[in-house]
DNA sequence: TATGAATGAGCCTTCATTCAT
DNA sequence: CATGAATGAAGGCTCATTCAT
C-alpha cells in the first residue's frame, strides 16, 4: 500500500505520531500528484501541496529536499510498479491474443487510465523540456517496458497464427497512442468539454476491434 | 502562412518601418508559440518572448495587455484557418474514401503535425485546467470541426459501400488519437528520447491501413 | 578548567547518567563556542550545536531559552576566570618587569590564545553590534581587567626604574592589539591562508622585545 | 571616484535616468558596506541594503546576481585601490624611515582606518570561514601587498643605517596588528564601550615610537 | 528529562508589469 | 511607438522554536 511495504504497526511500540511519520511521504505524494496533474508543476505551490496533505509547508521539506525532488518522486512512485504484474499476467494468460489485447487495454483503463495516475503521462508530456532527466527516466521505466509488453503480445498473435505478419513496432504505437490520448482526454480536455462525449471503455473496445480486423488473416 | 514567411509588401506604399510595425504582433505571437510549446506557459518569461521577437519587454505590453492575454491570442491566432480549405478539398475529392483518409492524415502531418502549429495541441492540453475558456475555443474551433470532418469522411465510405456500417463517432477518435499523439510526440518526447525512433509518415499509413481493414467489408 | 576536561566524579555517589545530566549545559556551551567561532552566530544552526553536543535539538531548549540566550551564556561562561590567577601571579612575581611581560604574553598564548577560548574575542568582535550588552560584559569582565593588569605591569617597570616614564594607557594597547590580532589570526585568517606563515610564540617575543628595546641603533 | 571611471555626463545625451543607472552600483555597494560592517553579512537583509541605497529590492538584483555576489563586490571595490598610490608614495618619499613609518600609519588612519572601508577588515575576519574564496582574494590583494609594503619600508631603514638588522617579517606584524586592532576597535568595540577612551592618532604615534625607540632607559 | 516531528515567520530571489524618457 | 530601469507581489526554502510522546 505504501512505498516501503511496512510491517503491521498496530502493536504497542508504535505511537500515533510515528504512524503519521510513516504515512506522510505517501500522503504528500498523493497530494502532489493531484495538484501537479490538475494545475501543472510550475503553477502548483508547495504550500498548496502541503495543505492538501494536511501538513505545513515546512513539513514537506522534511521529506523532499526540493519541489523538483518531489516532482521526481511523484513520477517514480506512480510508475513502473505495474509492469512486473502485467508481465506476469502476460506469461500466464490462457486465452487468444485477441482476448489478451482487449484485456490489456481494459485493465489499463481500470487500473491506471481512469485514475489520477494517468495524469503522470500528461504531466511528463507538459513539463518534458524543463526536466529532461525526468523524461529519460520515464522513457526507460515506462515507455520502453510498455512498448515491449505490447510488442510481445502482438508477436504472440503472429506466432500462434492469429495474426498475419506485420510491422509490430509501428503497430504498438497504434495502441499506445490511444493510451496517451485517453490520458490527455481525462485530465485535460474532458473536464472542460461539456459536449464531446466519449466512453473510454467502448472506445477502447472498438479501437482494438478495428485494428485487429486489420491484423487478422482475411 | 508559416511563422517567419511574410508575403512581399514592397509594391504598396508601405515603408519598411511601418511594415515592421504591422508585423510586430505576429512576430510576438510566433515567438510566444515557440516558447510556450517548448517550455510551457509558466516557465516562459515574457522577456524571452520579446527577445525572440526582437523587441523589448515593454513593447510586448503595447500589443498584449498581459501574459495571459498573449497566451490566449497565441491559441486564437493559430486555430481554425485550415478547415474551410479541408472541407472544400473533401467536397471536391474524387478518389476512394480509403485514398481520402490516407490523404487527410498525410496532409495533416505535412501542413500541421510537422509544424510548430501542432504545438498548439500540446499547449492547450498542457495548460488546459488553468485556462478553461481556452479549451472552449479549442473545442469549438478545432476539435468539433475536426471531428465532423473525419465523420463525414467515414460516413462517405459507408454511404458509397466501401465500409460496412459502424460506430463512426468512436471511430473518429481512433484517428484523432494518433493526431494528438503525434503532436505530443513531436513537441515533448521526441526531443528528449534519443532512442525510440518513430517515423510519423509510415506510422500514419500503417495505422490507417490497419483501421480500414477492420472497417472494410470482409 | 579547560573546555573538555572534567574532574573525576566517580568517588561521589553520582551515577553516570546524572553526571551526564549535569554536564549537559557545559557540553552545549562548548559546542556552541566552537561553532559560533567557526561560522559566526547567524550561520550556526542550533541543530548543529545540539548534534555536536550529542543531544537533540529539543534538549538544547531545555537549558537555554533561545539561540540568543545560548550566545550570551557562551560568552559569559568563558570569561573572567583567569584574572584572579593572573593578578596573584603578578603580585608574587620575582623577576624583572621585562621578564614579567614576556611571561604574561607567553602564558596568554599558552592558556588562552592557542585555545578555543580566544575565539571569544573573535566572536564578540564579530557580533558586537548585534549584541551590545554582550560587549558590555566583555568590556567589564575582560577588557578592563586586562587593561589594568598590563598597566600595573608597566607601572611596576617604571616604578622600579627599568622603564622610563611614558604614557602607559596607550602603551597597553600596543600589547593588547597583538592579543586581539592573534585571536583573529588563529580563528579567521590562518585556517584560510595557506601562505603567510606566522609563529605566534616568536612573534610575541619579538614584539615585546621591540617595544622595550626599539629598532633604532642605540 | 566610481568603479568604472566614468566620462563626464553633463552633456546633452545623458538623461537623468541613465545617470542614475551608472551611479546605482556604487550606491548599492556603499549601502551594503555600511550595513554589512554594522550588522554582519547574514544579519543584513538585501531589502535593507536596497532601501538604504534608495531603490527597491528588485533593483539590487539588476546589478548583483545574489547577496553573496554583492558581498564579494563590496570587498573587491573597497580594497587594493590604495596600494598603487602608496607604493608610489614610498618610492618618492624623501625623509627618514622613521618619518616614513609615522606617515604610513597616519595616512592609513586618515584614508582607511577612520572610514567605513576599514570595516572590510572586520567583515572579512567575521565571515572568513563562510567565504574561503573571499579570504583568498583578501590575502592576495590586501594582506600580501600590505605586508610587502611595510617590509620594504623597514628594509629601507636597515639599508640606510637608521635601524639595526632585525627580523622584518615578524616586525611587520607588529605594525599590521595595530591596523587590524584599530579596525576592530572602530567598528566593534568603540561603538559599545562608553568608557575606554582611545585616541587612534596618538596611539599610532606612540606605538610606532615605542617600536622604534623602546621603553627601556637607554 | 529527552526526543524529533511539526510549525510558520522570514528571507532571498524571480518576473510580470509599469512608466519616465 | 519603443525602450529598459524600476517595482513589488509572490513563491521556494530555511531554521528557530514548540510540544506530543
């Protein structure tokens, strides 16, 4: 639940104060994620992050040495944790590759996309040029593993004869692009666009279906 | 129509200085677009915008009452000019709808995507929640007309029997999402990601091909 | 009587912990003196003082109500203990006044100058205008007794015919100034000046000799 | 008079505003010197420096990139300018070396000691360990040239037979120490010590006399 | 007593905005 | 119209001080 899997604390030795101390970093990271995603990095004041986490300005600096450090920690703590799980799910998956692709997209939406966590994508995109090293981190820890995972899925489909052979590298971007798009949509456009309804679940199903009919043997 | 190019004005009785005077606002808008896209709104200093436009800080405020006003003007001035042309091209287009879709995507890349203009998309997305009214613009001036244009194209395909009947509203997003994705890619990730090669022209062709095979009659 | 040395207490019924408790204030004063002299009052953090004394930040405030209070206590506790001894030594001194002056200067260097205690002089000087009342202490407790002691020595020399009559008040400053100078030298310049060698013992001997014999040919 | 010897500005082209701009740095340096000497570096707020110079906080940062930069500029601008003059005066001096020494000390007092500039010595001493590079600068630009100048004077006295041969290196410190002492006295002790009168001019004369003639009966 | 997590006033620094020239 | 020196509100960060444990 927290970053550092913490042993049960209910026993005698741990006081309320101490329990707060251990929870603080995550509370601050959550608050920061919310505000960074909502207003952008520069437009968010550390004081507001602290307030949202229920602490004072000074407390934040007990746990993060600077606003930028907080930014990196936010990105780090919300990424990359899912890939081990997903890679394992991929290895153990029993159904067809078609089902697998649908499952992958839908579970992304449920676990990430429909969550504040997808704001990270928007955040990294928005602030990329101001924090090149963060982008490096994002590329290595998120983009590349994600790309590889999708590529493996597509290759599985080709290998077992479901799909005809095609350029999987480019095809991955056809999947990734809607993930990026829905991240933007959720955190940027949709809150402001009263019209323009879009049901992500249906959209994802249709999108994958359309692509796959193009990839299937005729 | 590009950022730096200006149509020859020597024929009229306009002196060089006066020409500069008239060009000022546009030069400032171009400079602002460049920097806002590159660094974000908050991280861009008006002084740098002025410097890039070749004028002093004070001059900028002769034309735009505030930094926020400049931001909105940047968005406004870079929107919506293309749709009349595209709508006309659509009406006059002679080939198949498949060809038409490829043409639409490729010409978007050539005229917008591969240009500073696509930075608008990134910009609006990045700063959306701080400027809700700007998103309103964008929705009315860009997203909605774009959606309608693609929808008309898809409907044309259905009407003339090329495509089977399908949910065109959602299908449009399968096209729009890659446009959004490539805008982000060009202005955020690709400048920082040394690896992860992506050829937009090939990607767009493959993407449309895959989708259409899904949309075609089997 | 030196800063760190503490007389053996084991004989009494005082336990180790209690001994620590009684030693706390002095340990804090020693730590504060060290850091105040080294970095100045403002640049010294109370947390560092506490850490150097081996206690927590909170403990420091159990003994001193504020950083300023700590500062004043540092000055107070390091002053004035030497003059009774020196006055007695003066009264009992058997040799010539020339010998006496040399002895006074050399023993100042050994007992004070070459010790953290001379940092007090630097400290008072550096922070004087921010703590005028501290300077009052210092004047009454150190400068005035010191001046009187030197004046008595010089007067002794005049009285017993070793010296010709001269303005002893001003002459005292010729002695005091090198004491002040060596205090500064030890705690400010010499740690930073790799070149500029100065041997205080030799310098003090030469200085006193010069004052007494002069540089001219007789 | 100012740092960058400025051409006469009274002619037409220079407006009031521009004249201020050229005067600002020196005004700020003067204000900073005053406050740094009076309260120390850390205890001085840049806002107070700006206020004393008659400008706003922001203006100060137009001319100095940081408080530390201002500190270094203060030290730099008030030092080292006198040595060329003094070296020349030494070369052209006609009288005896005894007269020369008296002249050197008295003119130091008039031109530096009795001025805010002597506060620099106190300032460097107080903040030495926090700004080691400043001390390096001070040693090279001030202490060393000063030492050499005095040494040349003493050597002149030995060479022309006025003085007997003695250790000039150490003797220089007998002169330098009173310079340091009077700097401290003026800026630290004397403002707080209502008693303890000290007339620097008389003290300097007596000090030099004593060093040269000694206190003993001949 | 001792601890150290928490606080928040205060300071350095930035930068959008103004205005005298 | 254009300039750029000047402003001052705002925000990141520090650190003396408090207080629950």
